[in-house]
């Protein structure tokens, strides 16, 4: 048995070509790779753009297409009410990460 050292590679933001190559190399060597996190780069959303409720205490928000028009940042309630869905071209879900306070994409 080989005693291969195990490490985890964590990337933040959009992976560059270099990152992807590094990924593949690490994967080839059997290193556990954590998929890159997609972080919300805009300013931290403060309010739901549909109902105006505060998102400051929320753990989750949606950046999604709505029944009432264009894309909007919306709270869970509004998404359940007016959101068209989650996925490419539909909407994304962001969750506030406890440690960093950053919004990380969890679906879509
Ligand atoms: Zn709302």
C-alpha cells in the first residue's frame, strides 16, 4: 500500500485555464478536488427586488427570472410565488456561507 498524502484543492471564483489544468493534474495524481466555488461578485444584495423585504438576515436568495418580467434578486417567498425555476437561463440560488459571509452559488 502506498501512503499517498491526501490534500484538498480549493479554488475560489471562476477557474482559469491554469486552474483547470492544475485540477486535471491533481485529479490524475489522485488528490481529492473540491469543485470551485461560485461566489456572488456584486454588492451584497440588501433587499428583495420584488417585495422589498430585507435579505440581510436571510441565508439564501435567488437571482432568477420571474413571472413579472426580467431577472430579479428575490427572497425565497417571492421565488416560490413568482420564480420560474432554477437552472441555466432560469435562475440561481445563493447561500450565505457562515464563516466568510460570502454568497456562494448552491444551485442553478
Ligand atoms: Zn421578496
